[in-house]
C-alpha cells in the first residue's frame, strides 16, 4: 500500500474512533534513555521517603548511584560511539545521538545534585541516630592510636604511590577506579612533584572505627592522614580526588566459533575501554 494512502487510512480510522493521532508521529514515542533517567530519579525519591527505615533509604541512594554508573558504562557509551562514528540517524522519537547526549547531560546534572543533597541529609539523619560518617578532624586520640597500627599493617602494604613526570606518564586507571591526586613540594629544595594514589579496590570504602559508638571514616580520609609516611620530606600544596568510568559495552557475535575465547577477549577489552566520564573533586589543604 502506498505510504500516503496508508497514513490517510490510519488517520481516518482514528477519527472514526474519536481518537486523533498526535502530529508529528515522533511525539508518540518516549526516548528510552531519558525514560530510564526518570525511572532512576524515582528510585532516588525513595531515599527521601521517611516511611522507609533509615538504612533502607540509604540503600535506595546506593542503588541509584550504582544504576547511574551502569547507565554511563553501557547506554551513554553506546551513544558516544554512535556520535564518534558520525551517525545522525534519528531515533523513533526524532533525536540524533548528539541530541540525546545533550539532553542526558542536563538531566544527569540535576540527578547528581539531588543525589549529593540526599546523601548530606541522610548523613545528618544517620548521625542523629547514632551512625556517624566522620571527617579526619573528628578522630579521637584513642582512634588515632588504633589507626596508626591499622594503617601500617593493613593499608600501607597495598598502596602504590606513583609520581607523574616526563619519565613516568599518567598510569592506567581501571574502570570505576578511585584515586587521590596530589601536588607536592619537597622541603629540602622546593622541588615540585605531582603524584597519584589509587585506592585499593579490595578494601572497603568506609572504615569502621573501634569502640561502642558506630563511627565510620572514609578510606581516602584515612590515607590523607598519613601522607607524610607515603611521601616523606614533601608537603602537600594541593589535593583532589577523581573517579573514572569507562566504556563497558560488549558486542558479542553469537555465531562465533569459540564463545569462551570471544568472551575472554571482550572482557579484557572492556577493562581498558575508553573513558566515558571523569568525576573530580578538589580539596585544598589549610595553610
């Protein structure tokens, strides 16, 4: 059937039923990626629902953050790949890959601001209920004595501080890798040095401190307390944190002769995927 005739027939049928199809046709569809972000916003809203137990609300916030990581690793990575390939084909709702990415960036910016605001409120509520996530400045003398031994026994052996200069280029950071980056100055001669410390993935991000009170200290804060052990003779002039999200989309040819070997290759390639997002937080030391 001719497309014009078919379209006219559809409109006539809709009119007979008292329904008028929207015009243009693209308005009949909702973008898949933007719809997913709206769903994740609803997951985050559950973290604000005070009808849930406090730690269940914290769990909803965690789920929202983990969902967003996976969204970047697969869905955003796929759109960036299309954009890099110069694809301008419209999706069903009439958006190019570049337009979808632009809309995604706006919504994700708002979503991440909401996540941070939710975390601050939950952190205050947890403290009010006897569960404190503290800063390094709140560590007591007794806790500091315990941390001295724990750092030397458990953390120091698995850290690998790395200098960055022409002889030591920027190292490879794995997917979801979290690192501390520092500008250092040697006290002896004022020499400047830039260094990097990748947090060991095998260790928990939050360290439970000893005692009856429930107190947690972030791992990066613990390491920050002992930078003089890692870089003796140097002072910190600037410090920041960053986390890297890489392309983890996998394309598998189902008719391959050896699927096991194909998956092994794809998983290795996935670990070294291109960088999709870099999250940075600066923290200047007190003078």
